[in-house]
């Protein structure tokens, strides 16, 4: 594990790579308002690890977009992330296909 989080801002897509956890999410949190402008899809397929703080961040980003009348889809959800979503009973908030 490299312990880092990186992203590419390619509206309407935000591509996340690396690890999204309590140790790495602060830079994304600090830039969330700017980064989420015109974003309708977050690609999480490049995430190697997501912990509960990272999952909370994804839920927050979805709520942020919806607050302004938009919708946000997550693509590339791995089996591990899908399991975490199910453990927290968030399937209605983050649909897993």
C-alpha cells in the first residue's frame, strides 16, 4: 500500500486512486467544494483501500451534490467497498450494481 490518495478532475468525472481513509482524505476534504463543481460521477475503481472515514467522505460528497440539485453516481465499486457499504447499510445512499 502506498498510503496516498490522488485524483483527476475531468468534469463530469472525478477519478480517485490510492487509499481513501482517515489518514489521506484531508486534502480532498479541503478541496471538495471546488473539485465537486460539475461532477456527476466519481470513479472509485482505482481505490486500493477505503475505510469508514473514506466511506463517510463519499456519502458527504453525494449529499453535497444533491444539496445543489444534482445527482452523483459512483462507478468502479470494488467487492471490498461493496461489502463496506453493506456493513453500514448504505445501499440506499450508495447503490451497488
